[in-house]
């Protein structure tokens, strides 16, 4: 029986990456392709199936109805194919886990404890990615991820790793200059520093202090907690971050503004696809992470 013609695997890979990330730029970066090369792969798949698969909005690509149908049909099959190939790879010497971790969690909480994991399981090695949005790449380039979220996708296996409180954090000099009680006029002249993954933290902090009319001179966004803390320490603004981030940094240049504790909308979560727990590397790491209380 003749084998039915299939589209190029590279085109299918590009399709899955764009579908999961929602961005041609992000997908091209992960695949180490130029935007034009990525576009050619997507166009090749669209030519093969005879229909458009995405709605295009500048750099953002969103699956249309045909794209959604194709994704639902091929994604589980390609994930199963990847698992089948992995089962035939000789891992008798090394178990490898592809883990997505936000940089600050990695440096403050994970790396200081990884020696314990290595002692328990010498053959378990971890490839770490810190580019964020790890949940979008599960089953693709990542086996598991530690993400900052309110509520993870219910289709994923998830474990909450902590509960935190939001603080306004700034240099000791700036904290001293702003006083012990909120002054709206003074605060309106400040720059606030917000993490891209924690946009609601600032609103929660303002609401708790009754500062609904606060409209600061600028709100600067960053995708790195490490950079946020350093920017605050350098006097570049007031960072809205978790108390745990400040405590673990041990940075004497920083202090809490007003020392008002606000429950955070966000927590760190371990997430993976449910079937990933069937692989030994993911299961060993998951169980250690939960038991160790990282």
C-alpha cells in the first residue's frame, strides 16, 4: 500500500510553534529562523492543505477556524511521535529534563538547591530556558516549567509552589525621601517598575493603600525580576514585587516602601502536560520539587 503524501515535518513544527506562542517573532527565535524563513514554512503548509490557517495582526498570529481544527488533529499525534522517538533514545547514562524557569526563581530558589537533587539522582540533568512563557512551549521545546500565574491552564497538571505578598520596593534613599505615609503628590512624580508577568500587582497595591487616583510619571516594564531589583537599587524607580524576592536577594540597598503587605494575585506554579508525568525525568523532578518545598 502506497504511503500517503505528508507535508514537510519542518512546516508542521513551525505551525505548532506559532500556534502555541501566538507570535511569529517568538517562534522564529525559538527555531533559529529568520522571519521570512518561518513565513515560507507556514506558507508551504497552507499551500499543502489549500487554506489559510492564521489570522494575522501585525506580528501576532492567531489560529483561524481551519487552523484550530488542524491543530487539534495534529498536535496530539506529533506529541505522541516525539514521545515514541524519545523512548528509543538511549538514556541509560543520563536522564534529561527540559525545564522553563523565570530567571529570578532560578537564581534565588532553584539553583541553590539543585545540588540536593543531583545527590539524589546523579543521572538527572536539566536543560534550563529562562525566556518566559514556558507554559506555551510544554510538549514542544519544554517538558515542564515553573511559571508565575494567577491560575494555570486547567488542561495542565499544576502545583502551586507558594503564596506571596506584594510590596513596593525601592532604594533606601528613595524610601526615606517618600516618608512613612503615602503622599499622592509625591508618588505621582515617581517611576514605578512592573514585571511583564505581574501587571495586576500594581493595581492590587494601589487598591490596598486607597491610591486609586495614583497616576505616576511613568510605569516602566521589564521581563526580568533580577533587573527590576537592580533598577530599584539604582534609584530608577519603585518596583512592585513579591516580599520573597526582596528577602532572598539580601540586597542592603533596598527597602520596603510604607511596609504595607498586600496579598499577591500571583504565585509560582510547577506545570506540565499530564502525560509528561509518565516520563521518569519529569516525575523525579516533580516529586523532589514538591517534597523539598522549593
